C-alpha cells in the first residue's frame, strides 16, 4: 500500500508515458521516479529519518510531486503549508509540526523567510526547484502501511489549526474507494487546478492517476480562462474543483464557446454546489458530479455516481466503497432511515489522528466513528445532502474559515471588547464573513481589515463589520449567532 512504490511501478511498466504536463513540458514517469529517488538520497544525506517532517511552501509544480514520492520512500511526513497564510500562521505550523526542513518555491521565498523568522525553530531552507545535490541511490527503508505520509493542517475552532495525520494506508484506501465510483483510467488526462497544499490536490485524482499511468495536466495556480483553454487543447477528460472554480469558469467570456467535448466527468467538492451553477455546466453537456470529504477522512467520504448527477441534483451521494457513513442523533445514537443529523464516517480512510493533540482526538472520535461536524440529510434512497455545519465554520472560495480564529485576532485589538463572526451567502465566493464587534472607542472598518490581514490569511478577513452595543447571549452566556444571522436577514429584507 505504500505510496513510494506507486511511482516505481509505473516507471517500470510505462517509463516513457507522460506523467505530468506542466506549462507545456512533458515529464515522463521515469523522470519523476528518478528525481524522487535522487531527492530521497539528498534528504537522507541531510540526516532526515523515518517520521521526520518536511514542510513545503510552494505553488503547484512537478518538484512538489517528487517531494511526496521521495518522502514516501523514506517514511518521512510531508507537511504542505498554505501559501495564502500570514507569516505568523506559517511560523505556528512550522513550530507545531517540528519541521526538519522547509522546501519553498522561489515565488514564496519572502513568505518562507518571514515565517521562519517568527518560528521558534531553526529550520534549514531549500528552494524546491533546485535539483538534488546527490546522484547516490537512497537507502531502502522499511516503510509500513500505517506510517504517516501527510500532515495536513486544518483550521481549528479554538483559534489554532490542528494537524491531521494521514497514513500510506489512508491514501491507498481513499484512492481505491474513489476509483471504484469515479474511476480514473490509464488513458485519462486529468486537469489539476486544486492547490497541492490541500489533501484534495493529491487524493482526489492526481495520486490515483499516477498509480494508473494517466497524464496529469498540472497547473501552477488556477486561472479560469486558461483552464477552459487547457480542456480543449489537452483534451482533458476529467478534473476536480470546488464550486468557486466552476463559477469563475462559467462566468468567463470564453465559457459559452469553449470546446468541452472531451470532458467526460468533472467532480465538485469542498462545499455544496448551487443548483443553478450545476445546470449551467450541464447545459454545456458536462456532468458535474458532486462529492464530499474532509481532511480527516483523507478526504473522500461521499460520492455521487455519474448516472445520478441529474436525478439527485445537489446531493453529495452515498458513502464511497469501503467507507461507512451514518447520522448521529446527538444523543449517542444513530438516525435510522431518512433523517437529519451530524454526519459520521468510519473506514480505512479515516486519519491516524491529530498531531500532538489527544484532546482533539478524543473529541473527534467516538469509537471508530469520526465526527465530521457537518449536518447532513439522508433521503429515502440513502443519498446524502450536506445541509449545515454543527460548528460555525463556513467556506469561502473553497477555503474553510473558522470564526473563532479570526474572533481571537479581533479581540486582541486594543479598541475591541469582543467580536463574533458569521458566514453569510455570497454570489462570488459562496460565503463570506460578517463581523459583529463591541468597541471601546471608534475604529474604522479599514483599520480592522488591516489588523486582520497582518495576522491571518486574506480569505479569512471578514468582508464587512457591524458595531453593536453587546452580543446577544443565551442563559449560559453563549453568543447566539442565530440572532446575528437574523439581523443580516432583516437588513437584506429592508434592502
């Protein structure tokens, strides 16, 4: 099951087939395997050993692929870092992970150095684009199926991100399960527009494609017009994106005239897709197949079989093969038949646990069941639709935003007493944040935006601010965010 042999097997079976098409450069399976082994030898020469963490702060690139396979060979743990984060957030993840090395793309050099300056660790830096410094073969390491491969940080509800550990076996089973429902064939051309700092940038098609000998058209970053052009030019057969990706493509001037005839299946996940947008793509002859996942499940949980794309419009589907799903009734039991409840997940795709966080592990797991924190509805046919979030998390442009993290930042402002943030619908980003603040003295929205941008990623910064005298609370002194949501609804009603 170990991921390192996936690329070795393909290099042996189909060495000259194109593994990666990057900016017009065709990179063969043999090339990827060789660069991975060379890098593995260098990492070992640097003193890195099984279980050490290798942090990566990089745009999408072929070298990132080699890093993952190199680490897989040595039993190292890849820690991708979101390049949208602020330096302080980068520093926290580097320190918390205990990274032994930071690889960065040259376009992210400044962020890497700024994060490292704020970190409490001395971590060597290395440009990811540099060729390996040794031609010696790497040592053979007895990597086990349950050894961790990825350490993926997810935003936390308590103001600090948590690191989800995913093993080689997690990756094997989640790719096997998605293959049984939305298969990638050896002849497919996969367009990858998701960032490689997300687990979806690996385990929703790319790693599966490389295990099959398919070609991945890898994009450095997402551009809607370029994505549409690549579908036509490269004869892309399948892809995956979040609703915002498909929205921006559908809004692009070239969408109506783009040749999408090669695209047999496009997968959407990250958050529920508006039905109007689904129909927009279907009118162009493309079936957008819904799915649902989360980092802790590596990430694939629910998938909608292609034949139900129209019949079950808006549904995320059923549990993938090898994945059990259920609904919690909130009282320690399970919902039977059609109903609504918190979605639970069980299976070999469920993560090893949170890095150095036993309390979070205890909260997330009930026996074998993983609590997703999302409310789902199950219909009479057993199909699931994601309805709401148990917690306050909202999704903006495909990125999870946890209000507690930003509320904590706002509360540190000298002019603010307290703050509460809710997610509200937005035509462009899916959802955006609205902050309600209680202030000590006048402070402008511009000042608050600047304050937040210095401390958190831009996508987490609330779109608007409301100054109120006090936050509505329950008898237990919990902030009633439902009351805040009603105020927004009333504002829209008056508008």
